[in-house]
């Protein structure tokens, strides 16, 4: 098995499609809930977790199922073939419905279908990548995902001003194109399609809990806490921008795009930094920078945060808060790029899909918990959206303490083939 840059970039189209959908969803669905359906912040926080509740029930067992599945197409690709078209269809319907129950039906179907193929497409990365290069490969995958986020935030903001349905329709089209790229160009390694006994998800969870050094358990708990912080902010950021900063709805999405741009630019370097200096140290550095950026946003007056520093092509106006978000984007790349490789390098080839599912179990639990906690905090604080910038660093601190005790998950140093061109 060799590490191939072109093949990894092609695989990245899978995460590109996922990121386009969720970037658009997180930027504009809260606005729909607040403005079209007049929901309170606590209810918006709860609604933004419904999809993750569905994912919680689906992603870990789907990951384990994909480990055991044997088809002529492979063990991961069939999930993409089914889940991506269904997700694209219902996503395009979301801005068109005017009844809340029908809106819930569309979003629930979206989450079920996306959860069905997300874990298998991400599990393809360690399937086709030697351990030594998994941080770099995850950097490429997340680079592609970041490009998807930029398109959803910046392109979506421009389209939203033209017609509020256009960002959703763009997302539907791109997820079809992205999934076709994976299905056409990626072939799964045949050496994994053996009769080796595959573990179940419950067995793997039990083994993580009973592991003597607790590294996997501490790692999954750290992932949970830093995603509680990040997802809570992401779910409420456009409302934070309109209510606290006083900017237009589309400008809130553009600010998220500025974070995503630096995440994309730093995705590949973060993989190499993790490979050079160690994944754990790199993640701890990113957590520290992320917490500092959030606290700076909390304590800095609005009139300072909104001072325009410059105007750039595509990005538009870059205010002070845009610069802070760019730092946060770099920090998030250091954390996010190196976390999945740490998790999958705690296990064997037979369990790559299962441990990928455990990674998404932790992050999905956080995506359920974070918006709910912060929705209530915002509501109890008189709808002060700035409070999330104070609460989130507390969760980052807990994650930092947890990961400081992780002893496994670095790249395997056994001889590996050189990268293929």
C-alpha cells in the first residue's frame, strides 16, 4: 500500500461534499428557524441537534457494518452510492417548505442519509493510506472539506442575497458531483477484503473502556469537549453576528468563510506539523490558540471587533473579528487535522471503520450537547449571544487536560513505502 497524493485528493471530494452540505446547513438553517418559524434560541439549539441525534444512532454501527461488508464494489463505496443522492434531494427541498413539521421531516431525512455515508467515506482514508502518512492525508482530506466550507459560506452568502434557496441548490448539485468523483476514481484495497473476524461496535466500546492506559478513552473524551466548544459557536455564529455584532445575515456567513479559508490554507501544513512534532503536542497547541481567540472575541468591544481592516477579493470586508477568526481557523486546523489519525492509529486494520465510527460518536455527542447547552445559556442570559465566546474556552480547557494524558496514537514508525506521484 502506497501513499498517493492524487488519489488522496480525489478521495477528498467525499469530504468536500459533506462540508458543502453542513456549511450551508449551519450558516442558514438557524436564520430560517429564527426568521421564518420564530423559534427561541433554546429551541434553535435543540433543533440544530436533531440531525446529530440521528447521526449518533447511525454512524458508529454503520462504521462497524462497513468493516464487515463484502461487495464487488467494496465495503465503503456502497454506502456513498445510496446515501449521497438521497441527501442531495432533500437538501434542495429545505428552503422551499413553509410548514415546520415538513421542514423537520426534510432535515431529519437529510441527517439520516448523510450519517449513512459519512463514516464509510472517511474510513476510506486510513484504508488506502499507510500509518506514517495519515496526518498528511487527513490534511488533504480536510483541505478539500475546507474548500467545501468556503464555497458554502462565501458563495452561499452571495447566492443567499439573490435567493435564499440558491445556497441549498448549489449544495445539492455539488454533493452529487463530489460523490461521483469518489465512486468513479477510488478503488478499495483488495487485501482488506479477507475473512478476518470483524469486531462489533459494542465490543470495541467495551475494549476502549477497559483499556489499561485509557488513551483511547481520554482521546475520545477530549474530542467530545473540543467539539462541544466548536459546534456550539458554529451553530449560533450567524445569529451572534446579526444580534451581537449588528451585521447583515450574509456577512455573518462571510465571517465564517474567513475562518474556513485559513483552515483550508493551514490544513496541509497542520498534517506535516503533526507528523514532525507529534500529533498530541500539535493538538494541544491548537486548543490553546482556539481558546485564546474565543476569549479575545468575548472581551473585545463590538465597536472594535467591527472595525474594517481591509477589503479582499472574494472575502470582502475583513474586520478585526475576521482577523481573530482567521487565527481560530489556523488553530482548528492544528486540532482537527491530527485527531482522526490519532484515533485510527490506536487500533488495527480490521477496526478502522469501527474506530472511525467511535470518532464520530464522540463528535456527534458533542454536536448534540453543545448547541443545547449554549442555547439555554444564551436564553437565560437575556439572549446575549456573546456568552458562547466565554463558555466555549472552558470546554477547550477540559479537552486540553484530557489529551495531555494520551500516550498512544502517534504515527507508526515502521518502514513504509515512499509516496507515489
